[in-house]
């Protein structure tokens, strides 16, 4: 996994702070906030996609090993 795609505690704090501030303001987002959330969204999406791909590969490997016995 590329280091730039790793979601960390700081990312989660940023995301929760933005969501909290926006909910207090009635859902009005600044351009900076939307941009930050979009970047975090892309990181999370990449993590999910990579995890699903790894899971699929592990399942296929497991099936291949079972079939070869």
C-alpha cells in the first residue's frame, strides 16, 4: 500500500472536526473543508478497494489450493 494512501489518526480527527463544525453551522461547507473531505474520501476509497482486492486474491488462492488437492 502506498504511504500516501494510508489513513491515520490525524486524518480521522480532521474529518470528524470538519463534520462537527459543519453540523453546528447547519451544513455549510467551505471550499477548503470540501477539498479536505474529498482527499480523505479518496484515501478511504483506495483502502477499501485494496482491501477488497486482497480479500478476493486470498479467496482465489485458497480455492486454488483446495482444488489442487
